[in-house]
C-alpha cells in the first residue's frame, strides 16, 4: 500500500480513537484566526492555546538533557500509532500524527534514532517525502530556528492549501516584496535541487513540496531565534516564537492577549529582527 494512503488511514484512526488527538483536532477546527496583509501578502494569525508548550519550549542544553525526549519511540504515548518509513538514503523515520496540531492534518516525522537536528544529508529525504506525500508540505526547523526538540532529528508535514506561501507559489504569483528573505529552488528533477549546508549549520528554516510534477524548496535564512518581544515584559511582551509555519504565513499565538493585539507593525518588526 502506498504510504500516502497509509498516512491517511492512520490519521483518520488517530483522531477518532486517541482522546488527546481527538480533543485537539476538534478544538483546532474552531480556533480563532485573523488576517494581516503585509506588502500585499496575506498572513494568518492563529490563536492556538494548545501550542503553548512548543512556543515557550526551553531549548538550552541543560533543559534538553534533563527532559524526557518526546520524539524517542520508547517515550511515545501508548495511543500513538507509528508508521515506519525508510528513505532511499537509508535514514529510518516514523510517521506520526501530531497531537498538537496547527494544520488540519499535521504530521511529525522523527528519525527512529535520537540524533541531533541537522539537515546535512537529509534534503534528499525531504524531497522524497514530498514526492510520496503529494497532499503535504514538508517542514524543517533548524535547531536554533524554531525546533522544540533540537536533539532529535525530525521533519513535520502539514496539508497543502493552508500555508499562504505555498498557495502563493503554486498560483504563480510574484513573491517580490514578501516581507521575509528566502530562496526558492524549483525543478522537475529532485537531483538538481542541491543545497550544500555547511557545518555548523547556519540558522534556517525549510519548506518543501511537489506540485504539478515540480519540486519546490524554500530556504529562509535566519539571524535570530526569537524576537525581542518574546523576552520583553509588560505590554511589550508577545509570546511568538517563529518557526517555518510562521515564516510561511501562519503566525501562532498561544495567548489570547497576543492574538488580539498582534498588528502589521509588530509582525513587520519581528520579521525584520529574525530574517
Ligand atoms: Zn529522542
């Protein structure tokens, strides 16, 4: 059976039989959103209280060493189904239903081994997954660019038709003036999309998908993990820790106060700081 079909079936079962997933996917269907237009480009702000753990995640070495890794197979909740996938590179992954969704269909795809979040040698895996999961966009957050588990390699995947940047690019509209820097690689031949990432890895976020027989890879270069608003106190504080999803056009605010007040000026300033 094709993996796309297996993922579909697994997802349907998980949101029915796993109470945590059922609750969070039902809640997601009712989350508040609002639209912000920056330089003519649409951004969506999503008020998503279930994402507080990820947004506020401490990723300093000590915290990471002392916590129980939530992506290791032996720590997964008993209700979590695991769909094994071996890439042509030999890397072995587990395809999982993400119980804290942002996308209506949200997957986490960790390596089976507890190994650092480093993209070197794995872009081919991302392209392969984009081919095998044609209804999904693959995401990668660098270890200091939004990954809440920098010590355990993982991709995420979310359904197409949700991230404004994917919709924009697939509609062939110009991306000139987009308020973030990015490089867009596209080709019908995945082998021609090469992107040598040096070690240590520079700060970056990646998005990858395949539409109309063409592979797309978007690379967002970063200069900062979290904006000053994240650390500010009082009225200036905004709990927003941007990762690939935010850069792709859906900004996640786990707190109602931030959802209410987040403005075009705030987002423009945050993007200037991190991009
Ligand atoms: Zn782990």
